[in-house]
C-alpha cells in the first residue's frame, strides 16, 4: 500500500509560481510511474503531467506546457510539479497519483491506470 501526501499549494496572484511536492511512503517508489492531475470546481478531473520511474520520460499537457514542469527525486521518494506564470484558470485541487504499470503516451493521461492517489492540495490563483 502506497501513501501519497501532497503539499505546496496556496493562494497566489496571477503570474506567481508554486512548487507542489508529493511524498510517497509504504512502497518501492522507483517502481511507480507518477502523474499529476487537477480538478477545478464543477469540472471533471484533468490530467496535468506524467513522469516515468527513472524520470527519463516526462510529459505535461499542452495547456500548461512551458509553464509547468514535472520532476522526481527517487532518493527522497518525492515527485514535484513546478507551476510558473500561474493563471486564474489554473485554480484547482492538484493531486498526485502512482501507477504500477508501464505507461506510454497512449495511456499516461488515463486516471484509471493509477492505483494510488493523494488527498490533493489546493491551488488558488487570483487575478
């Protein structure tokens, strides 16, 4: 059983930056591919970013490309999501997720492929 705990969210102004962290425990972190998802009020959950077990492959969705970066520190069982140039439409609860599967571009955005989820951290961007 893997536990995931996110932190780093908050209330910021448009244009600001935040770094979200997700610490994993209870499993072998290096065997899990990791993803970040977000859910805005009244909207469905949305895929944000993916990173492979080694960190050698990563992807962020087009709407945040150039502003968000995903990375991982396997020595410290942590995956990060760096948020830059934040916009009001980035307001959401951001959750990390862990998958025991080898994911590719055909399915890394599919939430059903992820087995473990954190509780989420709120990011609110004011205009």
